[in-house]
């Protein structure tokens, strides 16, 4: 049976089509759905239009691939938006299924299921850094904090290169939000922020998910990346060969959150995984859980 699953994030839209053995395809498009929602409380119309156009293409891909079962989840930005019902109605028409707005804890559990399926029995902490929230997930449960690459950009890191003092303020802000997190274990990073940082760390000529998958990124490497990004304009960041240019405005904030995650769980390295919430959701539809 072939399934199609969609993750409607704060920054990016993602689609996976698989039968559990053969991965037909995996697609990602950055639409910035949640940019500004932290301040306005609503999804902006231009972001809605970009997102719905992408979801329309995803729906067509699932139709063309003869998907038998499909599901979609919507996360932080949609959870917080006053106009979410209008968006969900329009998204349902585009996708052929109405997205399920899930809490951060459910989002984290799906990420853990997707990432941990191929790992050993060592205790792991799966970190999913999104645009609007960050999840810390262990086998015992998930903690979701309402900060991510888009929210931190909107709140503090609005200028690029970063203004003097802004980087330290951003780090202090995130650390304060993470102060009650008690997750412990070997750190695994999933989703676009972690995978993009891994590609930069590897100095890839273009994004290569096979090279990124199971790359180990050190704390010192991440610190160097953050310092480099802090000194660059958005335009200069967009020219990094392995980075999706649409991520350029928010990747500095993502790197700050990532460093704070490593500090919070006292990790010297992060194992990067290309398997995440999409894989967890697909496993549910395929009854592989």
C-alpha cells in the first residue's frame, strides 16, 4: 500500500510518498507560512497563497502516484493562528485530506518514531527544531517549547549581519525558555534546521541527503557555523551552495536554537537524521508501529 504524508510547518512544507519499503519521493518547499504570526496572531495572506500553491502541487503528486491513504499534520504556526480554520479548509481542498492540527508533544512523538526506528537501544533525545517550536523527545515522552527559527528571527535576530549584542540576547532568550527541560541521552537532530546546518558543516557543493543522514556534528563546528552566519547578510547566506536560499533569513536563528539544545542536554555531538515526523506518520498509516 502506498501512502502520502504531509507536514505543514511554520517555515516549510514537506511531502513523503512511500510504501514502507520503497520511498517514491520526498519533497520540501519553504513557504514561510508562519512568518509574522508571533506578532500578528494570523497567517498572512501572501504566505497562505504560497503555501496553498505548494500544497496543491503536493496533492497532484499524491494523485499521480496512486496514493491509497494520505494524511497531513499542521504544527506551531497553524496552532497559534486565529485564521487557522479558513486555512485548513483551503488546505483540505488542495491536498484531498484535511490537515490535523497537532500539539507539540504529538509532533515530537512522531519525530521520535521516525528517527529512532533504525537506531540502537541506547537512550536518545530527538530534537526537532521547527520554525515555531522545538521538541525534546525521549522514549518517555516529549517536551515542546514555543521557540524556533522563525519566532527567534522575528523576536530578536531581525537584522543581518546580526547587530552587536543580538546574538547574545538570542542565546539568553532561548536558554531561559529551555531552563526546565530535563531530557537526557544521545542527541539526534531531525528536520530542516539540523539537516541544513549539517550540509553547511560538510561544505557540500549542493544538498545531498545521503551525505547528511547520520552525519555527526560537533559543538565546536556548530559554534563556528553560528559565528559565520552572524557576520553574513541574508543575500550572502543564500549563496551558500548547500542551503535552500529560502532558509537564508532564519538559519542563523536556527543555529542559535541548535546550540542551546546541545547545551541543554550536555551533548558534544549531534547525530543528524533525515528520518523524522513524516516517517513516523507514514509508519502509522502503514500500521508499522
